[in-house]
C-alpha cells in the first residue's frame, strides 16, 4: 500500500456490527474496489489488517474475499509478494449499462452527492486546514494533475474523499463514500471527455484554494458548480 494508505481507506473501513458481520464487511470492501481506493493491480491490505479494522474473524474475511474472487473482482497470488489483488473490471456492455442506470435513482444520487460535497467543502473551509491536513489536500489535488486518462477517475475520487474525510465528520465521510460508489458506477457508463476533465481540474484548483484560504462561501459555490457540471453530463448521457 502507498503512503497515506490508512487515511485513504479510513472513510470506508470501520468496525462492523456483530449481527451482519459478513454482509457489512463485504459491502465495505466492495466500496473500496468500486471507489478505486485500491487501484487495479494493487494489493488489498493484508488479511490480518483487514480483519482487525473490520473487527471480524479471519474465517469471515476469507468468505468475503471468496465472493469477490468468484465475481472476478480480485485474485489471490501466492509467494513472498502475494496477497489479494484488485482486477480491472470487464468492459460494460449495453445491457449492463441499462442495468446500472435502472438500479439507482439517478436524481436522488446526484442531489445527495451535492448536499454532502457542498457541506464538506464548507466545513473544511470554515474550520480551516493546517499542517498535515493541508498537505494531504494539496497532495490529493496534485495527483490529479496530468494524470493518465485511465487513472483520472480514481484520483478524482481520492481528492473528493479526502475532502470529505477532512471535514471532521466521520458520518459525512462514510455517507459520501457510499454515494460516490454509486456515482462512479454511473460515470463508468459515459466516456471520458478531455475538455470536461480540463474544466474539472480548474474547478478542483479553485476549490482547494478557497478551502485553504478559509473562504467557506466560495468553497461551497465552487463545489456546487462542480457537482452541477457532473450531473449535467450524466443526465445528458443516461436520461
């Protein structure tokens, strides 16, 4: 795992409730995969670490990983550099795209995303980010600059998740991680447009500048505009 790996997974990985340990653990690891918190070809945290952070037994964790393996989402490798590795998803066909769109209320997802994103931006700016927290946000932004097209959405997700986590509200961060997973499934249905990505990058930069300047009104407005742009693209392609 890379630097800040624990921070990267913090919005998603949390202790599960005893009654639904298997189901909740599966949901959380699925989020990690769908959000790109562990990229394609990268290794999931070791079984011991996952079990400890989820507070489940190694037996239950292995049952979860078997489901992911059977679904073609991960593979196990043996040896010194072995472990459980995330696989690239198969290209979605027309029928799969229709299924994804039908499975969610697109408008509800987009509105909820906007509420959480705008709130997180406002909280970060109002409370101020200093020291390591400011460095983390700058690093997340820098990672999106000149990112290869294939990696852009994963790094974009990381930037937004970092902002949600830095808001200081674990509940907001957890809810955002869940809704972002749904947004990413929708984004995977539409093409990457270079002009749109360039515009998004300008908005990202303005957003980070506003947050670090503690201009909460500007941070909220930039984020609202950014969310509206993504929503417009999705509506255009999917409705």
